[in-house]
C-alpha cells in the first residue's frame, strides 16, 4: 500500500497526539524560525546531557530581538521547544528575553512529559547563551572574527 505525503503527515500527527499536546505537535511538525541567520548579532550552541544539540541565532536591534532562529539535531520535543522559544523571544527586549525559562516554555507548549522536560531547558539555556554572546561581542565587535562558530 502506497501512502501519500498528506496521509503520512496525518498518521504522524495522530500518533504524536497520543503523547503530546496539540501545541507541541503543531510546533514539532511545523517548526517556526528554523534555520540560521547569516550575519547574527548573538549565537549559541549547546549540547545537553542527552547528547542533543541546539543552536540559536539572534538578530538584535536597539537591544530588542528582531529575529530569532534555531537548528537542532534533537527529538520531536526539542524541535517544538526550539520553535516555541524563538517565537517567545522575537520582539522582546534582551533583558526580558533572558528571563524566559524552562517553565515558561513548558507552559507555552501546554506541558511535556517528565522525560521530555529537559528539551525545554536546553532551549531556554541556548537562548540565554545567545543573549550573553550578544552582550559579550556588542562592545567589541572585532572579537567575533576570532571566535570559532558558524
Ligand atoms: Fe534531549 Fe530532546 S531528548 S533535548
């Protein structure tokens, strides 16, 4: 039996819906802000204890996050957490965005199972590091060319 792309998408969605909230499934299957910013003003890459890595790029103007993007090699819930944290960060001043924590992401996704909660922590930690990176290099922009990254 041949399954069309749409049928496969529906099957996947209904399978994931057994375990995850509809918001999590939506962000996992249609991730927002996935990709990189070529000339970013803040960047971080963190590998969590589970071995999954998340990267976040920020474009900052007047201490406000204009664009936030992410990439990950992680699981379904890591993709959902990266999508959600970048959505939450966009348009926020840096001092507000740096306060987005694991719990905020969990609430925005309508919760995650106990074994997936660390995916939200990886997302919030990566965002925080990207903001710290922005602060570190905003004063001395020339230093960025000496930092090994993207
Ligand atoms: Fe480790 Fe998702 S399983 S970040």
